[in-house]
C-alpha cells in the first residue's frame, strides 16, 4: 500500500540532503566547538555557517540567530525573559486565542506569576483584528506575541502591519513563526519584529533543534545559565549535527520556496476543491486567501474528526484533526472554538498539510477515498436524524 503523508504541519520528513550534511558530525567531526585545537575549530566553522544559513532565510544577521532545542523553547525564552526583566511587576503580554500551546500555556503560566494577560479573539475566518487593541493595551511594558501562521488552519496574521503598530507604541513584538518559516518569504530587514521563533522539524530538519531570532540591540536573559555558548544566552555544549542540519534545511527551504508557493499550493487547491465539491456538507475553515500555501482545513458536518483520521489511516493516508480525545469526550480544538465554528462542524475539522515531497498521485488517492469515508461515517453518525 502506498502511504500518503499529509501531516506536514505536525512534522516533516528529514530531507536526505539534510541528513547527509549532519552525518560527519555524528562520526568523525566530534570536536567540541569551544576547544582551541583543530577538532574544535573545524566544528565551530560549521556552526557559524549554519547561523548564516538560518539568517539568510530570514533576512537577518548571523549574530541575531540563537540555536535552541525547539520552537517551544524559543517561545518560552522570549515570554519568560520578558516578564523576568520588568523593572516593576511582571509586565503585560498580549497574545491571541489561537496560539499554539507553546505560547498560550506559557502566557497563562506567566499570568499566575503576576503578568497581565490579554488574549485577543479572532473572527470566523481565524483573522486577528489589526487596529483595535494598540491604543489601550500596548505601552513600553508590553510584549505582543502573535503567531505568523496558524498550525491548524494555516491562516496568516498580517505580522508586518501589526509589528509596525506595536513598535510605534513602544511595545516589544514576538512572533511564533514555526509554521511560516520556509513556507512563505520572510524578510526581517523590513519587518520590525524583536523576536521570532522557528523549529527545525517543520522545515525538513530533525526534531530537537530550533532557533530564536533576537534583533540586534534587544536584550533577553538566558533561559539556561552556565557556559558562554550561544552568546552567553543558552549554556550547554552545542548540538552540532542538528545545528548543521537546521542550517542546511534553511538553505534548501530558500531554494524550494518558489516551488512551495506554486506546485504545492496548486496541489492543495486541487485537493480542497475536490473535497468541498465531492463530499457533502463540507466547509473550509480559515481565511481562503491569507494562509499558508500547504495547508487546508475542512470540516464535514456531524462526523468525528478522529473517525475520519482512522479511516484515512486504513488507506495509508496520514492527516490530522483539531479535536483531541480528552477525558473520554471529543473536544473541538481551541482554534475552532475561537473562530466560533458551530460544534457539529468544529469537531470534524480535518487538516491536510502538504510538503515539497507530496506528489499529484498522492493527492489523487485522497480525492478518491474521502467521499466514501464521509458518506459511510455520516450514515452511522449519532448527530444525523
Ligand atoms: N508553534 C507552532 C505554531 C507550532 O505549530 C509548533 C509545533 O507544532 C510549535 C510552536 C512547537 O514547536 P516544537 O515542536 O519545535 O517545540
């Protein structure tokens, strides 16, 4: 059976070229980059090169890139570091109700330590208001943290515009760009964000490596104290092979960006159009234009998302559902709830996320299988009279 992996917003396959770039650092090039001798120096140069590759993808300078273990760590470092460095109290965090838990739960935790927290709502297309909140909420003691692209719907917030407003009010701006990096062009020389988080395993590098962009001149305390590594901001001997892998993945992402925006988005559109017209009572979730080229999120009225996933899995197709099985009941995702999607649609939301490794034949297979799965599940749905 051919397997079809359409869950690339959850994680991506490691690009063979990335793996190849990493292998020498798991074998012969084992030096500690802090060592003076040639074993160390050689490795240090490869870390420097990786920093340049990540920076190039973002339109940043290499010294603005800090390697971390994952996107969650990058997010934690910014939010906790911001609150820890307030002169009076813990400051204010403004975020949205559709953030990934790595921001949402961190902000909620910081609220219990004394920070003021505002969670902005979104409209029915998952879009954030762009002007209503700056006046009252943002001052020099405020960190605004908004995701660039939503992991469930792919909806893109107008980060350039919001970041400019926030900076105009004297606030700090962080974006969780874990889903955006490598999929859409990002140029931080033109977008005034202070901090940006990214994650290797969403861009065809392995799990366990991430990065944080910190604009030159912006201060953040270390999350890990200890040695001098990573500009004294993250102690611990560097994860050399994974850093090299992330660098290579960013270089490849730059090379493939145009393809991602044309071939991948046209496959996504073909899949979406077919599902919306061939499956009864199907509805697109999220803004149709302002979104990632690789993501579509569709609900099928009165069907459980997890049942769809299990049936797809039987056909070798991997997708994802917004609902999570908690304490025996299927709760719709916080993103669907924030968008005000009616319950009978929200708990069937199904995400298909493509990558540059997706093929037309794989899309054909999903188009062929989905209508009968939907029909079968609707027949046995307790919600249909
Ligand atoms: N932020 C977003 C938007 C994500 O989609 C994810 C992962 O799904 C994360 C943060 C967390 O990234 P990591 O798994 O590298 O910690």
